[in-house]
C-alpha cells in the first residue's frame, strides 16, 4: 500500500531537478503536474497511478535465517492480497493469460524472486509495476560481434519504439550478460537502484551516462509530447556470459517508479 502511494525520495528529487533541464513549456507543465500528483498521493495515502501494478517481490533470504509457520511464498502472497484488498488498489492479475482472462480478485499471485545471501535477515522489496511500462520492455540475444554499438542501438530502438507509451520520463534498467532468463532479471533489478548511482565499473558507468544523453536527445519528452527529459536515469547491471552470446535486456520503468522494502529478523 505504501509503495503505491509514496514515491521514493530520489525519484521525486530527480523529477524536481528535471524542471531546470526541460526546455519545452508543455514538458515543464507535465512535469509539474506529475510532481503535484505524487505529492497528493503521498499526503492522502492514495495510489499515484490508477494502474497499481503487478506485485514484483525481490527477497533476500539470509542463509542463517529460519522461516517457520508455513511457506514464505504463501505468506508473501497473503500479504499482497491483504494490501490490494484493504488498500482498495486495482486488481490487475488475470488467472490464465490466453484462454481465460478472469481476474484473480486480489492481485495474486505475485512475481517472487528469492536470493539466498549471507546473514540471518530477511529483506523483502515490493515493486508494483504497471503494464504500460512493462509492455515496452524488450530482450535481444545479440552476437558478441555486435559489441557496444549493438547494445546502444538496441536500447535506443527500444526507447524510440516505446515513445510515450510508458509515460515518460522513464527510468531504464539494462541487463548485459548471463543468459536468456537471467539478463531480464538483472534489467528489472537495475530499476531499484537510486537515481544518480553509477555502476562500479567505470566503463559501464560511462555507458550509463552516454545512453542517458542519447535517450534524452530523442526529443520524446515528458509523456511523449516532446522535450529534453525523456529519461531520469539509465542503470546497467552485468555478469559473465557464454562465449557465443551477448544477451541484452531493456527494462523500462514509468515515472511512477514505486518500491518499498522491509527488513525482518
């Protein structure tokens, strides 16, 4: 419930700073309305967007922690159900994707990713993500010979094809390496990083900044109506991959970059 009504401070600050960068009067007006909308959502405890998303949950389970009293997955889904019902959040999950588009009624099941980490704590990050931005995400299995230029072309093409559909200004998460399924997860996780943070590898950090400039040079602008501020940031995560592969994923997040977390134990 909190994640849907309270925009993280780093995102709000980035939106405010973008007013100084935006040259389009219409773009400035849109950014001001986004900021006002998010402030109202925070003060009144109501969703900042009518699409309250599908709940994506990232779990870091300490290897020395013990879960008692039942299934962790079931507990998370009960929490999601309770939050969406008691918070009067829109239920947007259909039971079967192809032949039976019947709503589950409580926004479950959540998408749950569990990493086992050192320690005895349980960290849960809830990231509701709407379909407008999710539908614009893309993955490409490039060849190693495509190199840096191939990655740039893919990211720029994905953002251009998305246009105003994901409600810019957007945040772009990029995954590079791994394999087919892992690269998409890296891109999605990259969206959780703080605005302005940079990859610890200087080469990837420079690529983040270059891509951010290239995306903002497209002129797509706030809500796709033209301007300088198309993206608030680009975050890249990478890992080793097969000698014959260059997997790349582009996860696009709308300006309602919502997430909340709790640490237990």
